[in-house]
């Protein structure tokens, strides 16, 4: 008697229930869920990439700090000078931008979480943060002009060289953060902003604020 071979049973994959389906903001899916949500369990590339980037930036400035300490320790030509006073105002501006970014995060979370009717202009605080970032960079430029007016340029003295390298390097990274904020604003307007993308942008921006406080204290102590 012939034996009937039954085809292997195929288990039905139940759809994931995720409430409104937009816990990660994007992609928006029906409340019943969607098989594409399985991809959401993978680590977000933006989150992984930002930690790698922050580690690289940390090592770069750590190496520069080490070079500063070693160079000053063995220098007989080290020239001390007073830091431009606008640097302290710039510090307040950059720290304030972190506060406005967090205010923006709350509005965006409410807006992308389904409360669009009660949240007007969700990107308002992001624009404020962006403006404060530009103001910080402009303030750094003014500080460089004030220093050059005193006759201190990049090649004038080892101390002034380190000042320009540290502040210019940080300003370039702030400009990169401004690019990230601009990208987040564009994605928000298209309702295509992922939570992981915005979180990565926020982490980078807050890191720039903390890094600047460290650099200011370092320059104040060593220069």
C-alpha cells in the first residue's frame, strides 16, 4: 500500500500587535500590525553609527588633549593669554540649544504619536535649536577675530595654535550637527522621521554641548 506523504506543516506567523503601529514614528502601519515590523527588531543603523562616531570624536580630542599637556610641559616658549570673553556667552547659547532640542523632542513625540490635532508647528523648537547652533558658530568666529586682533594667530605660539585647533575642530563638528538637525526637520515635514534617527541626532547634539564645556575648562586651565 502506498504511503501518503503529508506536506510539512507551515506555521502561520501571527502579526505583531503594536497598538497604533507608530511607536517608532516611522514607518506608520495600521493598528493591526504588518510583517514589515519584524525589521524593527534589528538594531537601528542610526543608533549604531552615532555611537561609533562619538567614540571616534572622543578619541580624537583625547589625543589632542594629550598633545596639549605634553607640549606645554616641555615648552619654554609657551605664551599664556586670556580667553575671549564671548566664549562664555557661546557656552550659554550651546547649552540652551540642548534645552530647546529636548522641548522639541517632546512636541515631536506627541505629534508623531497621533496627537497632530493638538500640536501646532512640531518643528518650532528644532528651528530654535538650529538658530542657536548657528549663533554659537558665529560667536566662535568672533572669538577668533578678537584673538587675531591681539596678534595671536594659528602659528604665533603653541598655545594659540592649540586654541584654534580645538575650537575650529569643535565648530566643524557642530556644523555637522546642524546638518543632522536640518535633515531631521526635512524628514519631519514629510512625516518620514524615525525615532532612531532623531534620537541619534539628539545624542550627537548633546555630546557637542558636553564636549564644548570640557574644552572650555581645558583651555581656561592650560592657556
